[in-house]
C-alpha cells in the first residue's frame, strides 16, 4: 500500500495525523491536507514502518468541524 485515498463531496482543507499503534513507539506524523479542485485527498503511507497505524483526519467545512479515524496495517 502506497497511500490511502479519500473522495469528498466538498473541498477539504485541514490536517492528517498518522500514529503508529505499536507499543513503546512514539512514531507520529502530521500532514497538511488540501483537496484542491477534485475533492480528493491522498495520504502517503509508503514510508510508514511495518505494523498497525491509526489515521486521524480533521477539517472544517462551512463553519463546521469534521473528523474521521481509521486503523490500517502496513505489511512488508
């Protein structure tokens, strides 16, 4: 898996956090996200270490705050 892709019905601008769920690690990355014209966001995960991760998206649209969370696993 090289990336996680999302298609929205509206423009999205906010942040994505990648947190590794492996015990005894503090591996965390924060990325700015912006869907631009096509309302699509692609989060690169190709440089994430093997193991379980949690993706947290947060953004604002028309004055309202939104968020999405999901877990995924990176394998060899």
